[in-house]
């Protein structure tokens, strides 16, 4: 069995490149005993795992490091604990397991492996955090969890140009955007590249499937719903069509005037079930939910803003959407995993309960936020001289 897996691993590593690494690559504490990388389908978890396998093999003997994917059909009935025991007995030190959520009761097996083989380092990938943290409280206390997002606009530029670009914090973008913008725009045609990113740039597989990207993206969405969410037990197979219908309705809805009752009616879902389905789609990283900036019981009654997870999904699902929806989707997508973002009564969003941001086109004025301290405009323009007007694309440099 091990010889067969080393053979398949060698075939995969032969095509693996280390030239470009995702933002998360350097953040992994590779010597933690149990690491989990979660994220949506198509965001590059497998490539990252293979890259780590390649680097580890450069530092250790070949037989001490093994990558395997539980997509391999002949591993469907494997006893994971017994396999790890044999791997350790033959000198194994690092085991990298892809698609771990496809293994039934993986958490109990990994808990035992963790407890019995303290010198074995394990890195696993799963489709979403739910598959890891909800699997077992015991496992969740042992695992170091990392989340991999799709490509940021910065990463898209890095791949396109072959050059490494700097990451900037939210505060740097707010306070130093003129200087940062000036540096970047000297080398890049931002308007053209940003337009490409909004349509094609979020999922790394675009660079392998440029001609068929949007159809491949739709297939990725179908697999997320039909396979991942069903495997996780979040929804029965016979109801998956309702999630797909709901995605189409969200795509065509205006997030500025979201009405959950209308969405439920258009998707042919009861309002009670709607909240469950929205939660499932959120866990599958197909939509973004933004709460209202209210407290207490009011929070329950106030509907959140709903967006598809990223702007690429808008182009894949909809023929008719407003450019304002694209702008807000991009902004929320790039900030949500790093900052607390809520929908504001005045202005569009409040970031970290402090900074108000209004998103709009290049001619957007301060009329809606003129009397708010610490308020800024994120505008769809390449550059701006106004200290309170920030180019929207620059928020794609947060990671």
C-alpha cells in the first residue's frame, strides 16, 4: 500500500511548482502536530498541500513524508489508524491528507493517531471548517485551523505579472493610500486588470482553464452542493436543487434592498427553511452574510445583506446585475475574513465597529456620510487625490 501511494505521490509532485505560493503558505506553523486547512472548492488547498510535501521532502528523507488524497478509490475502506501505524513504523514523520472529510468518522481516527503517535505531524484539508470543528470536540482541541480564501486581487496581479507585491493592512490603506497607489500604478494597468479579476480572478484554476472558466466555476458550485454539503450531512440530496435556485435568486437580488420574504417566495422555500439554507450556503462559501449593526433582539429581526461569495459567481450565475452589487461583493469578500464588517444605517459598512465605508463609482460624493467621523469612500477609480477617497481595488491588497 505505501509503495503504491509513494508512486502516485511522485506523479503528482512531478507537476507541482513552487514558483507562486498562496498567502497562507508561509503562515502555517508546519511543525504543529495537527494542522487543518479549510476553504471552498477551487481555492488551492490541494496545490498548497503538494507544495508543502515538496518542500518537506527537500528537508527530509523521501519515505518520511507522504501526501495522499482520500479521493483515491482504493483508500475508501482503509483503516486510517492502522495505516498511520505502519507509516510511523517505516519511519514516517509527516503525513499530508487531502479531502479528509470524505473519510467516515475521520475525527475519531485522527484523535487516536494524535494520541498514540506523538512524533507524527499531520496536515489535513477539508471543504469547510464545519467538517473539522463539528466532527469532534476532542479533535477541535487538538487541531490548529487555518482558512484559505480565494485569490486576492494582489495575488491575481502577482500571478499575472510574475512579481511579488506587498500586503497592506486596513489602516495602511486608509492612511497611506495615495503613496501606495502611486507605487503600484506605475507598473500595472490597474483598470484593465481589476476588471479581469472581478470576472475571472478569484479561483486559481482560472489560470489552467481560461477558455472554460465560468462553466468550470458552475461545476465547482454544483460539486460543493451535491457532494460536500451532502457529505457533511447539512442537506439531503433531494433538496440540493433548492440551494441552487436560492443562489440564482440571491444573484439577481439587490443587496441594498434585500427582502427575505421575497427571496423565500422566489426560491420556493419557506421562510423558516430559508435561514437554514442560507447558513448551508454560507458554510459552503457560496454566499456572504453581512449583519446589521444593531444589538440585542433587534439583531434577530433585521435582515442581513446577502451577496454571492465573490464577484466571479455573479458573472457565472447572472446575466443581469448592477455594477454596484459587483463593487460591494468585492469589498465584503476581501475584508470579511480579516475584519468585523456590518451593514450600516448611514453609509454602506462599518468596519471593526469604528470606520464607516461607502462604496461607489468614481463620482461618488460624501453626501451620505458627510457628518460621520472616521468615514471614507471606496470608489471605483484607479487613483484619487482626496485623502478620504480610496480606490476600491486597493482593498484587494489586504492578504
